[in-house]
C-alpha cells in the first residue's frame, strides 16, 4: 500500500524522462511503420536560410553565408544528446568524403556551456566547424516550420542559401551522400 502513495510523487520526476525519450525516438505512423525522417523542399518552395553568424567552438568567426556556393549540411546538436553522439563520426566522414565535391558540414552546438561543446568536438574529432548557439538564440531566426523540436536536427541548404531539405533523425554518411547528390547536381 505504501508504494502506491509514493507513485504520485514520482510522476513529476518521470515526466521529463518520458518527454525526452519520445523526442529522441523516430516518429511512427499509426500502423507502426516508420515515417521518413526526410522532407525535401521543391526548389520553387525553398526559403532563404538566415545568416547564422558567430563564434565557432574553436573561437573563430563562422557564418552560414560564408559557405554560399556550397551545399551546407547544417546539423543542430548538443553534447548530452545520445543520438548526436552516434551521428558525429558519420558527419565527419561525410565532410572528409564530400568536402572536395562542394559539401560543407556546419554544426550548431546548443549547449549552454561552450566548454561542453568543445569537449564533445574533441572527443569525436569533428573535422567541421560548429557555431556555438546556447539556448538556440540564433536558430530562432529560421523560417517558420524549420525550428528544431528535437535533436539531432539537420537542414540541407542549397548552393543559393535556400533550405532544400530537413532531416529529423540521426544521419549516416550514406544519408548525407544520398540527400546531397541531387543538390550538388542543381
């Protein structure tokens, strides 16, 4: 009997964990089949990405507009995010393989403390820059419908600086190749 009285006391503590688990889990249709995490935007419907500018985790100035002419893989992450940790090496492999073809991975670290982001960058040997954006203050400038609701979250920006696709799940190098291939051909 006593355990039943304590259960209501635990509910407020368990609720955030359930929300976090749901946010990191892939979406599912009612029948239980996975929903595609990729949304491609037709060229005529693409919106211009805002110029996200600031300091990288290495202390250098970084600007999304500085990569105009390249296909940008804009990956939003945080050091505490397990799926982000899993995809980081994949994104580094994609940068190494596709950088010469005109693809640039640009991370956006949403950690409150920059030292946490730098430790993540060092631990995963990231070969691409990451803009430090605590509290997503820069990301709120994204057009309506493109603000991340869960991590990891990735936008694909075409050579003209327009949002061409969004991906709502951890990426692999193969995913990046598949999604950027038609953008590089445009």
